[in-house]
C-alpha cells in the first residue's frame, strides 16, 4: 500500500545490484527443429505436465479437506 517505486536511467546500473538472466532464443520454422531438440523438449514438457497435475491434485485435496 505504501510502497515506493524507483526508476533508473540505465539498466546497466541495475545490473550491478540485481542479477538479470541472459536467455538465448532460437526460432525454428515448423519442420526445422532437430530431432534431438524436439525429443528433449517433449520429455521436459511431459515432466512439467506431471508436476503441474500432481500439484493440482494436492491442492484440490487440500481445498476439499479445509474448504
């Protein structure tokens, strides 16, 4: 409610205090994705889906118990 907002002229000044990620993006057209990259991505998405589903089930059980 009573928070302060600070501004900065240059992002490099903030970089001295706050760590910024440096993501790398590679864009592929449909059908250009290498087989190994696609398989790795599919596996990671399956793992993420399982984690999200598990957390959803846990949360819904908690709501049912305490709701």
